[in-house]
C-alpha cells in the first residue's frame, strides 16, 4: 500500500491537501461562529454561519475543479 502512495504524482498530494484544508476550514468556521452571538439573534447567526460555510465550500469546489484539471493535464502518456 505504501509503495503505491510513494508512486503517486505530486498533484495527487495537492488535490488531497486542498480537500483537507477546505474541510478543516469549513468545520472551524462552523464551530467558531456561535461564540459571539446573542440569544435574541440566534436565527440570524445560524443563517450567517450557513452562508459562510456555503461560501467556503463554493471556493473549495472551484479549487478542486482547478486542481483536478491540472491533475488530468499532467498525467503520464505511457499508461
């Protein structure tokens, strides 16, 4: 299994790192959003959190598409 991981292309690691970074960012953004919120405005805080996490995932999706296109373009031709 580890031999197969060592043979992976560099862009494979970039795509995995990007995905892990976006997931960590989304989780951190969702968990830290509740700290500075009044109880009277809880619904507004929840909506803002959802919008913020949605924007993070939107950025992550387009980054994934960008890196995936590069991954396909740098594929070795001998396979």
